[in-house]
C-alpha cells in the first residue's frame, strides 16, 4: 500500500525596496485579481533564495539583492486556492519595475499610497514589514 501525503506548497514572497522610492507590488493577471507582492511557488530542487531571485526577475523584470529573510507565513487560509507556506524576503533593487510573466503591471508604492485590493495575506505582511522598518520588531507568533 502506498501512502499519500497532502502537504502545503512552499512559496516565496519578496518585499523589493527600490532606491528609497518605495516597494514593488504587482497587479496580478490571474485570479485572485488585485495587487500582491512579487513571488510564487518554489520549484522542486530549488532553494528558497533561488526561487525569490527567479520570481523577482520573472515578475518585475529586476535583478534583486536579497537583504534578509523576514518571516514565514503559514495560515492555511492565506491563499484561497490551496494551503501555502510563504517565506518572505526583503530585497533591494535599482531601476524601474516592469510587470512580466503573470504580473499585468508592476509599480512602486509607499506605506501612504498602497493600492486596493491587496490579495492573499499580503496586506498583513506589509503591515508587519512597515512596523518592522519603524521599530525593528518582527511579527510575533
């Protein structure tokens, strides 16, 4: 008898800071529609870091430098399509983001001018990020 396991999907999300001008969000081509952090699924045999670099290049057309691993988000309800566990990275980049792959658009935003709607749990991730930038305190379990 073969046992089958149902496991969450590993994903990465990247908070890309661009030259003191803001962070990059993408407008999604596919459901759920709205704005999101660049990111996506980790491929089999790929590290989290390589997945983050690849997803940033594919979705926002920028080469990024990973600064730090910020936090992992695992609420089974975070993605309406299926259970995902996301490792979020903070990265830096220069240049102008351009939406590609499954991103219809890529734009820079600050905490004061975030777009709507923001999909998945990314509004909460962004709240945690802005709080961290102000206080140095990471999210609590």
